[in-house]
């Protein structure tokens, strides 16, 4: 089995955090918003803040009535 890339681990960790924070949301919806956030931010030069930025962006992409 191939080891997951650091980015794949980050994507999964962010998705899991958001799913815990918003258990009422569809898991597929959460994963797709995290994937979209990653696609938008993947070329960032400073990788340190990637998880935080991805989480914020994914949250913005989720339906707002459930994230307030």
C-alpha cells in the first residue's frame, strides 16, 4: 500500500474536523467542499497555514444556515 501524501492527509484531517463540527451535514458535501478548497489553495507557497485556510474556505462553501 502506498503511503498517503501529506496533502491527502491534510484533506482528510480537515474533512474529518468539519464533519465532527457539523454532523448534520452530508459527509460527501463536506468532502467535496474541502477538495474544492484544496484545489484553490494547492499552489500556495507557504504550506504551514494550508489546513487552517482550507478549513475556513471549505466552511465558506458549505450551506451557511448550518454552519452558523
